[in-house]
């Protein structure tokens, strides 16, 4: 697939209505906190664990090995500690090290991975200072995450592809692991500490999921900041197939695990794909930014759609979508795939209703706050172009995976775009990522995907 830079990660290029193009790709979980996110960490617990009050003779000495001292106390369970919150770093601490965290009142606050170059200087993985970040530790953490998906959510009854580890939400900040079929795991690394422990993570996964091969991919942006991924790392497996099949509610879809976007497919939209099909019976459907075709193929094969048009700028993703259409025996001509920039495609359509239901699922539009203005302009342009192409009372599923753009802000931009073309948008449901992408209440950054299901009609 189309690659971005040395990291080898594919991207979806989109353009605003002004024609300015950018290459962006969908993101993971490591972002600056949303407004109001806590910047202090919790206290409480028993002796030897986070928050334990120093007992006589138990004061942490100034020369304690592998230790970082904070200028703050803990008052939340947020797993990130910012560089500005650090008072002193032990002289023996190296980039990527496992360290003990000590708060301003002398309490041992747990164990973390340390980064010299990231603004997120510490990623807290445990409040037990006796823990060591070894195979046994990762096996315990990943095993608990796997049990949530298999025993509580019972996802194997629905799909053989799901997120096994969702970063901070599973207590493993900087690590994402997705499972595809019965053969492959894809680990996406967002921090140097995790990158240095790829061997331990892979061994833990082998113990938990025998027979699965792990592909390790570095998040390009995180790698550039922290200095990993483009240097010596886990060996690339050149024998991976170009297309790996996975199954979702009886449908076969394909992922590119070598160079596709993120881990190869967007598993976070699984439950939104099912929700959308409730509104596609007999409908003319547009799947914009269709990637490997998940929404459109679901609408055609399960939702009774009359016709589906899928549009994506990535020719390799379009090829995987075509393969899935054939594999699912969808009648010829029921799904048309267009390899084109979505903005250009929408501008080329007559300014009249062409679709009864529409999915807008653009890639991540902003990686930091300096890009928020441009991201909101793209959201406005996209909806201004798309909304008039929906029939009266047509159904729109509009998705925002840019966590820095808050749901209320996103909806306000959609409303402004609708107003600009004399339409109104009535929200009937607001959704998020699939259940295997849980949100940690103390870490709002783990809520990154908003999917707005709405009915659109002209004013008057």
C-alpha cells in the first residue's frame, strides 16, 4: 500500500475543498490530554504498593537505583506523567528504562517506563513496586486483556479479528495488539520502553496464543519523537502474505499486515458497521474513505443495500476491497469501487441527492493542537460537500477518530456545514469504538472515536 516515509506505514491522503492535500493516517492512543485531563497521579494502597506512606527506615534514599522523583503528589489514576512534573532523575536511569516513581511526599507510586525525549516522560504500568517488566509481567497483563475479549465480551462468537490490547485501557501504555484470524498478531508500538521489550511481549503472546505469529510495527510519529523504529528493531518478516483474511459476522474481509494503515484494518468500527446496516435496506450507499470496504461490503451483503459506491485514494486498499467483494459472492455491479480522493469525488457529483445513506470515515486529521484549525476546516469542507448529496431524510454516519477534536466541537462543525448548504442534521445516536477498544475512565484519551448517526434533510 501507499507508504509514508521510512516507517513504511500507509496513509490516506485527503484534501480540503481548497485543494490542499495532506497525507494523514489514523491513529492510536498516545496524544496530549484533552482539556481538563488530570495531571496528578493517585495515592492510596498498602505498604510496598503505590501510595504507601513511608514508614520509619523506609524513606527512599537519594541514591536509590532506577528511580525518578516527582514534584507532585498522585491524585488520579492517569497513567501518564509529563516531563514538567519531574523533579529529579536518578543518575543511573537511561532512556527506556523501567523505573520506580517517587512522589513529592516520598511515596513509592509504582513502576513506569521512562522516556528522555517524549513530553510523556513516564508511562505508569503498575502501582506495585515489586513488579518487573519481564515476560511474566506481560503475560499477566495481556492475559487479563485477552480474557476480557474472549470471556466477557465473547468476541470469538462474532469475529476472529479483534483488539487484544488497547494501550492505557489495558494497563499497557504505549502498546496496541490486534489479532487477525488464527495466525497473526500485530503489535503497534507507541513508546520506546515497549519497543525495547518487544522480545518479552512476543514471548508472552506466544505463551497465551500458541500458533500466532507477531508482526511488530512502530507508530511513525512516536518513533520520530522517541527515537525508535527506524533503527535496529524486531526483524521484518518478508514472507507475510499480501492479504490476510479475517471474518466478521460471517463476512470475509482482508487486511494488509505488512504496510496497511495502522495494524492493517480498522477493527474499531466493527459494531458501527453493524449499526449502519440497519438503515441500508434498499438504499443507495456511499462508503467514503472506504479503505478495505468494511462498511460498504456489510451494507451490500448484510444490509440489503440496492447499490454501494466505495471511494478511497489508496489503490492497494481498493484492491483488498475488490477481493472481499468476490469472496463474499456479492453480485457483479452491486458495489462499485472508485480509486479517487474523496473531496475530488464529491465535487465531481451533481449538486443533488445521489445517495440514501452515507458513511464518512476520514483518517486522523490532527496529531497535535497546532493542527486543530486545519482539521476543523477539513471537517467543515467534507460535510459541506457531502450533505447535499444525501436524499431527504437520508442517513449519515460521520466518524471522527481525531481525539483532539472533542465530540461537541465535531458536532458543531457538522451543524455549521449543514447550515451553509441549507440543511439540518438530527442526531439519532452517538457511538464510539467497538467494545474491544474500552475507555479507561481515568484516561479520557482512550476515548478517541466518535461516530455520529444522524438523519439529514433540507431546511423548510
